[in-house]
C-alpha cells in the first residue's frame, strides 16, 4: 500500500510538472482567426471563410503580429474598428457580466439545493 | 389536381383531429373514461390522412409537379431522385408536414400501447396531444401550406440549395424530428398525468420508452448533422456552437436529464414534480429552438423563408403552450416527498441532472444573450466557441467521474466497499495520460484533467462490464454503451482539439510548398461535367517525410446552375489514426488558389464513440430481456 501511495505521488508530480501552460500546435495567427467572426458570412469564423473580407482580416492580423502586437491587443484593435460583434469571446464587462456569471449561479444553486436536502435529512 | 387532393387530405386530417378532441372530451366529461369505438376509428383515419398527405407530397417532388409552389421553389427535374425525395423536408412547408406526421405517429402509437392499462390517463394524453396537433395543422394549412398552387404552372423548378444535396443531410432532419418532435408525446403525457391524478410510477413507465427513443434519435440527428458540417462546410470542424446546434442541444440536455430521473420515479416513486417539469420543458425548448431558428431571429443556415407572420403565429402558440401547461402544473401540484440516502443511485442521478441543468443554462444563456444585449444596450456581441469551451470544459471533469461511479451504485442505500480497484483505475488513467502527453505532445492543465477523467470513465465502465460478465449478474448494456461511448467521445475530442494541425496558404498549379515536415504539390486542375453541376477538380500530392507517406487528394469546387451556387468540397483521407483534410477555393482575379490543409487525429473514433453513445437508448428499448 505504501508503495502504491508513493507511485501515485510520483505520477501526480510528473504530470503537473510537465506542462502547466497551453501549448498550441496551430500558429498564433490561426488561433486568432478562429476567434473572429467573418462579418459578411453566415456564422463563419475568419479561419473558415473564403470571403474577401476574411482575406483582408487575415492580412491585418498577420501584419499586427509581425509588428509585435499580442493576441489581446489585436482583439481590442479589431473590436474598436468593427464593433464587439467581431470577437467570439465576449469581454467580461458590465453588460456581459450576466452571461459569464449566470451558468455558475445555476451550478451553485443546484448544488446548494441538493446539499441542503441531505443536511436536513441528517438532522 | 394534386394540390386539391393534398388540400382535401389536410382538411381530412384537421377534421379527424377535431373529432378526436371532441369525442375524447365527451368521454372525459362523462367521467366514464371509456375508450369509445369512434375515438379509435378517428385516430386511425387521422394517421391515414396525415401519412397520405405526406406520401402525396413525396410523389409531387419525385415527379416534379411544379404546379405546387413548394416543389417549384425547391426542386428541379435534373436533380437526382434521392435529393428530389429529401427536398420534401428541405424546406419550411414540407418540414412542417413531416413535423405533424411525427406528432401524429407518436400520438397514435402511445395511445395504442397505453389505452388498455390506464384509460383516463391515455384519454387525457390523446386530447392534449391532439390540441397541439390541431395548432400545428392550422399553422400548416393557413400559413405554410405545402400544397399551395401556382398558376400558370412553371416548366422548370428553381432547384434545391446544393449544400443540402447530400446523403447525410437528407436523413438529418427526419432523425432530429423523431427526437425533438417526438418529445411532444411526453409533454402531453405530463399534462395528462397531472389532470388525471395519475400515479408517478405508472407515468414513468408509460413515458420511459418514448424518452429513450426520442433521446437516441435526437443524438443521431445531431451526430449526422455534425458529420455533414465536417465534410461539407469545408471548415474542418464539426461543432461550431452555432445557434442552430445549440437549439438542438438544449432539448438534448433535457432529454438526457429526463432519461435518468425517470428511472428514479419508476423505481422509487420520487422526484415526480421534477420529472413533470423536465417533460414539459423538453418539448417547450424544442419549439422555442425551432421558433428562434426558423424566424431568423438567430441567423443560421436553417432560416428558410423569413416571414414575420409565421414567427408571430409560433410565438403565440408557444406562449399559450407554456402558460397553460405551467398553470396546470402549479394549480394541481403533486405533493411528492422523497427520502434519499447520500450514497445511492438516486443521488448520482440527481447529480447527472444537476450537471445537465448547468450545461443547459450555459448554452441557453450563450444563445440568447446576444438578443438581450441588442435590445437593452444596442450592442451586438458574438458568443462563440471560446466562451463555451471555457465555461463547460472544467465542469466536464467532475461530471465524467460521477458518470463512472454512478452506474455501479445500488438503489436505496449503498456503500463504497471497493477502494482498491478505484485507486488502481485512477493510477492507470494518470499513467496513460502521462504516456500520451510524454510521447505525443503535451497539453494544458484542463486538457490533462479531462483526459484523466475520461480515461477513468472508460476504464471504470470496462471494469464493471468485465466483473458483471464474470459473476453473471445483471448487466445494464444500455448504460454501459452510452457511458463508455461518452468517455471515448470526450477523450478523442480533447486529443483531437490539442493535436490538430492547420495550415492556410495560397498556391498555383504546378507549385510545391513546404510546411514543416510536409510537402504539398499542386499537380493539375481539370474540369468535369457531372449530373447537375460542373466540377473543378484539383489534384494534390501530400507527402510527409517524417511519417513517410504520400497521399493523393482531390478537393473540388462545384458550380451549380440551379440555383447558381458555388460549393467547396473537401477531400478527406481517413483512417483510424487521423484524417487528412484538404479544401481549395478560387481567389478572384488571380491564378492562385487558397487551400486549407489540416491533419486531424482520431476523427473516426469521435464518430464511432458518438454512435455508440446514441445506441444506448435504442438498446434499452429494443433489446430488453
């Protein structure tokens, strides 16, 4: 049993030492294209679209990357220019707060109801 | 001529529906709860009329009778027979007729199966279901009539949207309809159970089959839709968190929750109110989804004719449905007490429902929030894959572990007796995950945890299966298939997500481009004349020096005449290890072609696992000993 516990610990340590940060195979440009909406298409991302608009945005994004902008700056630049509609991940701000919070409210509420039931029963 | 016959059949359907409601109502008013001959007689006539009208519409599409507006707008003589038939439900009018067919079919079968055991309950179900059918029939006849005539008769039709001319998409709507339109029957049964003061256990027994059948078909419909999106849309993805997909996923979450909690009601007679609520919201969410998608409020490929009057009718009907069903529910609230032990199957099923409601809330809020911000703040936002991945992925971890342990726990009261196998499985899962990330490629913390917990689910299911077979004890094959399938599905989705490689480049005929260890060669381009389109076919060689293979791929650009459209067909080389995926598109005013080249590991496993998951429901219904 002791042997198993040590083995268990070693493996846990190994796993969490290997990699704590995301390592994406696809280039940063493709990652950004996937998070942008093609404004002239029907529900397509820039990465998926064949439209001229998508081609233009791809050039803009690649330019920005070569100028040294990071992901966040590029999203901000594009939302200023085309509106928030272009980014697929809404910012966490006053207007969008309910979007981000309400799923967790449901999760916590559900958990609370189940927990409350069992505590009441135990008494 | 055909138009008149069709309209007569529809009127026949509406009259028989009305008479069923009338005779059933009388029987209920007399409190005799007798199933009179004329109810059975009119039910039979109703299903005959409805099916006949559907067959007639198929006939009109097959023989290209352009005197019907629906045929003229969605068909063409040069179209292959298979797509003439699938064109029947490839448009708003025809799909509404299919919708009604399924409602009537489920109503009829439910009535036939249940009227012997509990006549009051089945009469109430019949009356509620037929009120719904009547509502949709009125909508069909006055606002979306598939038998609407045009004069003079055109000689040629406008044709079906080419991206819909595809085998997967031909069967996708009927499968999905069997799912979410099928859920109408337990909506009606829930209202009927409240009105007839039916016992919870009987209610559970009567709806269980239908929940499982609709769940399986809903799952199959979603899978086939994804497969289609994968190879036809040419984006290489299979799930986009598009409003349409979300609209099919929300009822699926309800059905999944219901398929589990209905077992608690059946075995222990607990959770009656909760099962009733789930039964009601499944169909309500199905109709809501249809309304949002069809009306064009949420933009998508499923938006057919953008007609405000249609949207308004469905909206009024939907509001009435929600309002009246919930008034009935709250007025006649059934007092159900329950007495659960913390470690019991019941608790784990509650856990399933808890997670399902979280996923449902996430998808629901994500889908409607853009409407909300537009109306209130006049800002347009997009809620897409990054949002859903971030919110849903972490909560998959506890869910997968619950899913692994749940089936093993006994009803009423149980104990974790076996710690040892539990730990062995955890260690094994950690080890396999370690090997994958060590030898193939490392990925982030959340992916690590999801891979570990899905491996835990897979191994745990397999272990339970083996011990059950060895000891020859009761084996729940349905739950084994679905849980194992889901574990494999999540595992391969995460691996695929982390290991996919994508390249986007422009290339000319004769050119060779090098990307990493691979080389893409554009050999030549040829044009072919096919049945109802011209194809521009590219000939590519893909060579991988590291893994030492050479693949030939032929993506196409198809030029359709009726209606004039371009579609981009992907070329996919598929094996158990990976899919090699290539699409090409022309660039205006240039002899360069834009190509998207992707290497996507384990795609076949994802489809197989999804089918395995979906098979669970059908296994339970049809193979039960």
